C-alpha cells in the first residue's frame, strides 16, 4: 500500500508500449516531478525493467538544453531523431502543455535547415 504510486503518475494512456525517453518527456512536459522510487513504479507500470534508467532519462530531459540543444557533433539525422521523439509525445502531453512541445520542435527544425 505504501509503495503505491500516486494517481498523477498513472496519467499516461497509450495502446503502444512507450519508450523510456517518451515516458520521461511526458512527465517533463506535464510538469510532474518524479522521484527515483516513483520512477521504479512508473517503469513497471509501462512494462520497462529499469526505474533507474527512467529516472536518469527524466533528469536529462528536465534540462531544456538536453531537449533542444544542437547535437555535437551535428548531423541532420541526430536532429531528425530528436524531432521525431518530440513529435511522438505531442499528442500524449496535456493539451495546455503542447505549445511548449511545438515550440521546441520548431527550434529543432530550424537547426535541421541551417546546416
């Protein structure tokens, strides 16, 4: 009972299995803070083994620079992968938070064409 994850952490509804990066981004964009112990439960709920991996990915993506920073070394493929990742979570993020995702996708798209 004490280890139950609060309801706010069970907000992710998807028919497909989400990647750890997608799950982490959804929590970042929805402004839901997760602890290391909560990450273990969230990972299990979403059929992943490692709560540690989820927590570390969440911490990484908590920094805007890690979401939209220009990759180094720069390759168009790396930028395209980031764009695809953000686009994949856009519809899974709360409606009022989607503008931030769209803005960050547009930032990444500006890199894609500038090289």
